[in-house]
C-alpha cells in the first residue's frame, strides 16, 4: 500500500476510536505489513511476549502524556481545577489530533526526534508547550493559551496553536473556555 494511504487509514481510525487503537498497535503491523505473510494470532501468551515494540510507540504515547502534563503545570493549582473538565473533554482531544497529524506527516526517523518543551510560561504569557525537533532544535508546533476579555461577558481562555509551515503567522483556534467576570490568576499560580 502507498505510504500516504496507510497513514490516512491510521489517522482516521485513531480519530474515530479516540486513540483506543494507536498507530503502533499490533493490529496495524499485521494489516499494513504487505512485505511479509500475515502471522496467525494465537491465544498463547508466549506469542505476545515475542512482539517487539517499535520506536514510535513510546514516542506517540509520551507525546500525549507530556502534553497533558505541561498544560496542567501551566494552569497551576488555581486555574486547573476550575477548567479541568472542559479542557479534558473539548480542548485536549483537539490538541491530540494536531499532534497525531504532525506524527503522521513525519517519517519514522523524524518521529523519534520529536520532543515536547518542558517549561510553560507564567504570568500572562501564552506558551503552554512546543513540539520541536531535538536535532535541529526548531519548533514544529507551538501551543498557546491567551486570556481574552469580552465586553459584558467576562474572561475566556483562548487555546490555539501556530505552525512552522507558515512561520507561526496564523492562529489555529482549538477553542475557548469561559473563566468568569473576575480577572483570572496568573499562570503557574
């Protein structure tokens, strides 16, 4: 199968199953591997012990865990508990979708070089985390959250990202979460 078709199938299934079937799952190795004959799947435990995990599996899972962790570090103890449910239900799946698309576009060698920055900015700065190439130290995606005040409504947190492809000039909106009419605390507080 063509590589782009394989990747589009993987992305589609990952999005439809909310990540329950990940691209590094054993099923994908059997379905998409056209070079070798398919192995029979047995219920014998010893067969499962022989399955090796590819380089992509730890990176793919690490990206989602690290992304969520950096977001909650940014929110701190005062903002995090208030917006946690809406962030987990609405915003984070969109962040994960953008990360999945980035991983799908990259070659297997590039995927192993991708990493997430570890220091979200505090005060009223926007940076949550960046996904960057460890070798070149260049950002591919920058995830931000901005505090917006809408007249007569109150404060919202606007989640968005920027891409290296357009030199970070466009805002790609992930969504808004309402805070209240009161000024929100500083990030990391």
